[in-house]
């Protein structure tokens, strides 16, 4: 209120006092009461001086006369019009109420009817609702039964009353007389008038009978004969809750212990009901968040139970599903989406069964109610890159829950990070929900005076989860001071301004003892355990019984969308959030082409002299294949490693609501697989075009996309398992380096540490590397499936097999047989020193003849059973050598036959296309470096002997493996499963997808987190056992 407005108001009171014929003393006392309610003592004195001056200079015509009425009306209405331009609605009501009371006290005056009409006209000029004006008029005139809005009147008495005629009644035992209360909806305020013999006080100030007072937030009416009447008691009396929608939440002997048996919440019982807003306070580590998570069902109590209308929330979760809402402290918003989109998708998931038009109207109404409609199309943004304010973000978080219309709402630190004005608006918003019949529990840290007054109940925890106080918020200061024996125990607020300092609550709890020098010590006056004992004793003396409602659970208008609909919504939401981030889209789509361009350009080896590029001469093709595998792994990991962790807070909320996690995961998987396909396709198209790799696009895309999909799943698991983005990016090298090292390129599998290496197959560690399967698939398919080699491969394989038998295997077996002959003495005996060598050689000969060289009918040679150390002699060994020579001759014949067939096919091609085209055809599709690599031409060792087996190393790409379970040497052309041979590329791709599915299974069932929890429990048990043993040893040593 400006000074000029106040001067006009003083003039108005001066003229009205003159009209009513009051003396200066009587008029001055009335004005003083009005001014004292709003201004300081200094301002009151100054304005009273002005009032005396204005009172003295007032000049009115003689009463009664027409000129008198006209002059009075003109002057008063002029002042009212001036005031109407500058007074708030609250101030207008204050002026009007004082005018009504002023007129009421002068009913015996002859001009009282005239003044009553003047006041009515003033209300009209102030644009005050006529029904509310009449309610105020009848309320002040003690005619409450004549008021139309009886539902806005509350009468508090000390005895039961029947026949209320629509007026609300509240029983207050011990009260003599009554307290009448009027609710004014337009200004959200309450008036009260007291009558009777009791000496009553409001905020430690005496209440005069039949005088109108405002009942402000946080106020309480007290008397020595009655229990305090709090503002919250009055406010809840006006909350309209249908009986079938009433909620009573009861905490019954609740105790919570962590897995290490540390007590998180000590035994506690309380109850709260619809229309209440409960604050939970306490210092850091006091158990506020733990208690809130117990109430909302995220944690299960160790002992006791939590009931909603006599239904255990932990035993009957389905029955109360959708009844509770939870607003965490952190944002659960999609920063890339708009305000409307965030609310739309949340509503669609929770209330998807509703009609689309009704759903949209519900969203718009919610946005308007929370003052978010004007910014509905603005992007939410990050806390650092803001598009909307912090208060708007908080309101949007609350809107996500309110739109579901839960009956019980849990809010964690709604004012954190907000300015004082935004904090008040936020709590006002929550209080509005309580006034609409909701039950709210709010975790709050050091609220302001105005905020603490808005709460109906306060629960305080001390360190270690010890309850300290449960009751009215303002009464907590009296409670704590009384138990600390402080002199000002009865003073809970400032007498001059009415403010409360909530910080005092925690300071009083943690108050320190003072030493001899007058300084605080480290020891508290009351420890958490002592405060808890006082809490238990006080609660037992108060005889407050738990309010347990046996009513039914209210009807829940909450129906989740079907799982496939959830999946669809998740997909759309994810796509919109990605597309709104242009930088992400540009990088995601350009990363693969740029890498392909860089790699292929640097690897496009040209002739040193002519600078002509020839594919067959490019020695970088194997490196390109390997880098393609690494790029696929890298891209797959990069795009997926943040997908879940950035949504983790949102996932917790959606898990609380009951949304399907699998549908969410599947939406992420589908998006990443599609994105990876686009990236791999662009990489292959550009890289293969520059390097002139022809006819392999489909094969390359299939293999590299499979690898990228595996990396997607690996990244999702990492994102789901680790707790920070930094940890994720630190872990990526640990995931990629083994893939690089054990791919079979950087380090030859034969050259690994002997404990890891395998002479016959790829080492087991290599089989766990997707890079090994991917690179082998690319190298083998590029070699044998290109247009040039695919016509010659069968011939080359048979020739290679024959050459291996002729030049390596059979000569080795013949040499072994000859060695055995030399070990036999002339008398057909064997020296003891040669027995072991002879035995090993015979086993090798017998195994090789039985397994490799015999016809498919598996018939035995006549001397086969004689290849035993007890039966063998020179004659049998010579026959063995002859048979091996026969096998050698058969292979030579086979070689000659196949070689002729191969030459004829080449000649036919040359005749048809010419020698020049033949050379060009080979240059376009055949790569010499890759040929040397898969044929292992640079390896001098063509075979190795291990036990009874001769392991082939010669030209591995032509060698079929014998293992029936898919294990094979590196660059094997096929893999064997049972009696079936499967092409290496197809088999390797299948293995990659099998590994991908395994990671998907781990992700869906959250096995990493479950394993971590089991591991933590094992570690805790081990530590506990170790500590117990150590303490026992110490005790024994002391004895």
C-alpha cells in the first residue's frame, strides 16, 4: 500500500466517523485498531496524527437533508474510487470488514441504515462478489443462519450441536462459548469472532470478544482450558472429501534396517489423512529420504507395516497401484522435449486408455492450473542451458504426478534450488492439492517462516533415523524448548512480526553443552537416543491412538497403456527427443561417413611410380577390414553408452508408476539398431566405394551391423550398470582394447602366452571376442566369396588338401614309421629308453590312420590292430609305410586331376573374355595381401604335432575343421555343428547375434545389478566374520 493510498484511506475513515457522529477519541481508537493490524508502531502514530487533522477539517451539511446525503455519498464514493485503483483484493476486504464492523457498533444511531447502504455501495465499487459481501455482513452482524454460503461458515463449540442447517461444526472440548469462522474463497482467508467467558489468545495476543480477526496461516488460538486450535485444524474442516475417497495412511510400529543391520528408521507410529500436508524435516543422514521411500513402497520395512485404509501397501501392491504419486528431488524430465510433450507422453503412458480429446483437455487444464500453459511449447532444456525457470521445472515435475490424480503424493525436496518466492509458490501449489482432499508428505530442508506455516503436521528426525517430534509445525519449537528447559519456551514466533525461524528447530535439537569457558563443546545436550526417549514418553502420555480407517480403497482412475502401446510411445518419445537435438543428429549421421572417408583415403595405396590404384595390389585391405570391425564396435558403444544412465531418474519414476521396463528397453534397442544400420551402411558404401571393394556391400553390412548391434547391447549394459557418465567413458577403453588385442590381427593367436594359446583352435578367450568373429567373417568372405575366387575356391581347396597330404602330413607319418623301425633291435626287442617314444609314435600312427586316411566306410587295414608296442615289428611297420606311400600316390593323382579341371575352366574364361579381361577381373576382386594372410603364406610351420594329433597350419582358409561344436582354427572357411558344415560368415554372424541376445537377457533381467547386490552382501558377511574373528583373538590375547 502506497503512502498516498493510505492518506486517502485515513480521509475516508475521518469522513465516516463524522457521518456516524463519533467523538475524536472513539473514532481514533477504531482507526488505531485497523492500522495496528498492518503497520509498525511508528507508522501508526504518524497516521493517527493525520487522522486527527482530517477529522478536524471535515465539513458536512446539516443532517438530515438531501444535500447531506448527496455530499456524503459523493465524498465517500470518490475516495472509494481512488482506493479501488490501488488496493489489492485482500486490502479491499480488510477495509470493507472494518467498515462493516464500524457500522455494526453504531446500530443505535439514526443514520445507521444510511451508512449500511453506503458500505454496500462501497463493496460494489470495490468489485467484491455480492454473495461474499453478504456472507461477511451476516457473519459480523451475528446472522450466520441468514447467509447463503453456510458451507463457508464453521462454528467451534465445546459441546455437540444438532440441527446445523448446513453450517460446519467442530467440537473443541473445554471451550466455553464459541468461535465463529468464515472462509472467504476469493482471497483464501479466514475470519473469526469469539464469544464466551474463556480468555483466548492468538499468537500470544489477547482476543477481544465480538471483534473480527483474520486467522492467518500458522496462527493458533490458545487457552489454558483447551488444547490449541491451529490454523491447519480450521483449514482441514473446510476440506471437502467424499467419504468413499477419504484416505487414512497409518504407520504402525515401523522399523527399517539396512542390509548390514544398521537401523535406518527407529520404531515409529503415526497416522495422517486426506486434506493434510505433512512436512518431514531432519539433518543430513537423518533418514528423511529413507522414510519417504518406505511410505511410497520403494523400500520394505523390516518390522511393522504401512496401511492405507487398512490395506498393507507392501502385501497388496496391486490393490493400491496408482493410488500414490511420487515426485523425486531430481528432475524426471526429458530435456530435449517441450513442456507439453513431457506432460503428454507421461499422461499417454499412465492414462492411455482415455479418449484422445479428453486426454488433451486434461493436459491443457493441468498446464493452466500450474501456470505452465504460456510456456507449453518451450523446450525444457538443461539446468545449465535453461529455457524455463527452476520453479517452472519443479511445477512441471509435479504436473507429471498430479495429472494422474493420485490420492497420496510424496514430494522430495520441492524447494531445493528455488528462490524464496518460487519456494512459496511451490508449497502453495502443494497446499492447494491438500485443500482438494489429497494427502501429501513433503521432505523439506530448512523452510522459511511462511512455508512452515502452510504445513498441517511436522515429523522431525534426528541423526540415525530417530524420530524427535510429530505434531503441529509451530508447536515443535515449544516442544523442543520445553525439553531443553529454556525460559522462552512458550514463545514460538516473533511477537512483533509473527515470523517463525524454522532453522531454530534443528539448532535446538543439536544444541551443544557449554564448558567452563562459556564455549560450545562437541557434546550435545540431548543425544539422538535421548530425544527419541522423550518422543516415546510424550507420545505415550498424549494417548493419541492411531487413526486406522477400515474403509475401502478409493476408486483409482489409473490404467496403464498396454505393453505394445507403451513400446510405441517410448519409441516416439525417444525419436522426438533425439530429433530435437540437432547437434546429436548431425554428429550421429556424419561420424560414420567421415570415419569411412578418412580410413579409406589413407588406405588407398597407389603405385609408387604411376600413382594408379589397383585393388589387388592394395596391402591395406586387411587393415581396412580390421578397422571396420573396430569402427563398428566404437560407434555402437558411443551411441548407446549414455542411453539409460541419462534416463535413470525417469526410469525410477516410471518403475514406481508400474510402466513396463522391457518395453522401454526394447524401444532403446530398436532405435539403436536402426541408427547403427544407417551408420554402418554409410560407412560401407563410402569406404568400399573409395577402396573399390566390389560385390561385398551386403556381406560387409551384415557383419559390421551385427557387431554394432552387439556393441549397442554392451553399451546399454554399461549404461545400466555404472553410476556416472565419467565412469562409462573411462570403461570404454577397457572394453575396446581386449577386442583389439584378441581379434587375431594385432597378436597372432599362436603367439599368445602358452596358458592362453591353443594350437588347434582359436583360444577360448578369443572366442569371447566379437571382434575375432567379425574380422574372421569379413576376411574369409572377402577371400572366398568374391566374384573371382568363388569359381576357383573348390578347386583350390582340393588342391590344397592334396598338397598338404603329399608334402607334409604323409611324409611326416612315413618318417615316424621309419623312426620306429630304427628303434626295433635285430632281435625284435625295444630298449627301455625307447619304449615311450615308440609308444607315442604308434598311437599317433594308429590315430591318424583311423581318423584321417581311411575311406568313409571306416574299414580297418589288415595290419591296423598290430600297431601296438606288444605286437609291432619291422614287417608291420614296412607295410604301414607302403600303405602311406599308396595314399600319397592317390593324393598325387587327385591333385593332377583337379589341377587339369581348374586349368580348363580358366582357359574357357580366357577364350570367352580374353586374357586382358581375365587379368583385370582378378585385379578387381582378388587381393594379394589378404590372400597371403588367410593362406598364412608367411608362416614356415605348416603343421605341428600335439600328442596323437597332427595339427594342420597349412593354408587355413582351405582347411575344414573337425570339431562338432563349432570350434575351429582362425580363418576356417566353414564351421562344423554335428555332421553339418555352415559357412563361416553365416556362422560367425549367428555367434555375434547369440552374444548380443545374451547381453539383452542380462539387460532385461538386470543381472549385473543383482550380481553386484549379491557380491556386496558376500563382502559384508566376510567383513563381519573377519571382524568377529579379530575381536575374538583380541579378547583371547587379553585373557
